[in-house]
C-alpha cells in the first residue's frame, strides 16, 4: 500500500533521529503516555533535559513541525504574526518553545478556539525564568516528563520482572542475569542518552564531558540570565556528584564547593544553583515519603540528591569506568542513582511517584514507589548480592514501622541488585536484578 506524503516525511525524520537502531525508532516507555495525553488535551508539553530524545519522540506522532531553536525565520515571524508559525497539520510540533515564550499564550488560545484534542506537541529543555507556564495552561496543556533512557529502553534489561506486576503482588521471577561490574561501570559512565546508542563508550564519555562543559559555560546562564563563574559551577556539580544518592544538605554541598580560592558559598547561593539546575532539568532530587508511623520515630525531610542521569555525575568528576571499579562506595551510590532513574521511568508510566524514607533512628529505605493508598512498594538498592540479607532485614523492619491501617500494606518489598536470579524469598522480600526490571 502506498504511503501518503506526510507519512513518508515522518518516516524519514524517524530514520534520521538520534534514537535509532538499524534505522528504526527506539521505543520509549513514555510513548504510550504521549498518545494518551494527546487524546486527553489540546496540547502536550514534553519536558526533559537536552539530548534525552524529546524531539524524536514527538516526531513519531507529529504531522508538522517548527524548530524554534534553529529556525531564525520562524523566530523573526513570531514577532510579526505568531499564528503563521503555529499554522500546520495537527499535531504540530513546536520544538524548544521556551526560546520564544510568547508562543505559550497563543497555543493556549488556539486550543480554546479549536474543537477536539491533540493539536500541538511542545518540547522544552528548560523552564523559562519568568515561569511563563505557571497559570495559563491549566486544562489545556498537559505535561509529560521525558528522562534519559532506562536499561530496558537501551536494550540492557529483559524486563521479565515488571514494576507494575510487583505492585499487583506478582512475585519476581527471572533467570540468572550475568551483569559484570565492568559492564555496569561502563553503562553508568555512558548513561541513558539516545545519541550514544551504537557508539564506542569512550566517545560517549567524551560527549558527556562536553555536556557538563556546556552547563558550566552557557546553559545555566540561559536559564535565569545570572552570570556565574564557570569554574564555580563545575565545583558545584562535582560536589553534587560526590553526594549523589545521599541526603546531603545545601549547607554541606555549599561547604564542599570552596576551591583553591577559598571562596565560601552561602546556603542561599547553593539554593539558587540548585534551582537553576532543576530548571535545566539535569538535577532531579528524590523527595521524602510522607507516611504515618506506628512508632514514635520522626521522619526526616531532606531530599536525596540525584542527577537526571548518573553519567552527569561521572562526567563532572571526569571518572572513567576503571575509576568506579577502584572506588566501590562511590560505585554503589551511582548504581543506586541509576536504579532510581529506571524506577522513575517505569513508575511514571503507571502514575506513581518515587520517594525515599529516612527517620531519626537512622532507618533508611532507598526507594518507595507510591501509586496511592494500598498500592505502594519499598525497595533497597544494593551493589553486591552479598548484601541481600541485610537489605531484606531493613525492609521488614521498615514495613513493621509503617501504620498500614492508614496507607495499607506494602504491595511488594524488594532488593534491587546488579545480577543474579529474580525470585521471592520465603520472608516475602523479592530479589530483582536491575537488568531484569521493566515497566
């Protein structure tokens, strides 16, 4: 059957996108969510860090497009007649819309005037400094977060243990996964960036270091217009990288930033750096879980620190895979951050959030997947299968501390490790290799 012109153009775009494998689009967990969002609202805003694959994912469904970050003619036309730029077959992709924030209100008005759904797909790599979208898109424009790719999307997980099934009380079950620490350290340093698929690891690591350079020299200033010393930004990123997967306070991070010049950083300044990095969507902290407890323990409210992909941390520290193999403590924290990245991708697909638990007695749980009352699960993330018993003990102690009369019993308890079998232990705790975990 012959394809029409628009289908041929779309196929060509997909083949040229960075998310390809033998010329085919590499499917994302969020693809189905994008379809659902287009069916539910007049426009969809896909947000995520630069190079995570937003444009390629949008092009899979878009019928027409305008690329505002590269099309100067379109930028000039917005000042004269924005409606001409928005005119085109639906869904129309407006790529990097935040480079012309005025376009937001015009999209909103067109959505109001037209019948039906799915008229526009907007993509953005930063949150505009003036928070243009705070009040004007409600009910018209829905948001979809896209992150770097999970191990499942990259083809390094067989997804035989489904997060959704775990929350439906299905026991973990998968054959033994043989993930060497050498391979794992490489995956951490390369990261989940679509453009790295099929290229040598060292080339990908070099690109990641350039990514960090761009953040220091230009990207952060483009977010809020504030001039900052690139060397100080780099030291701040390095401090965050050293504190990945911990509840380090802003004061701790600020103290760690002081370099050879011995210039201190205030907590207020550290807060402004973190806000800018969050608006750039390269930092995504993990919030604490709000839960009622049977005991008198008090919950701690500090978030856990994470980059949106652990490869940003290794790039900031200029760490290679062999460096991780010689620093097992840092390796373990980065492995936890990789698991949180993947859990966020899978949890979002089922409308769940990813939190952590920490109380004043020192009891900590690495990840809580919260999909609502009676539909939550707790996970410990450990590098090394020799730590499974220790992690299971922590999970059972935690489960006994939660007031299940208010939030329900946990649907699952699990220990996420790097290799081995997927199974449920006699005590009810699941053991899950990260390379067997999927949506």
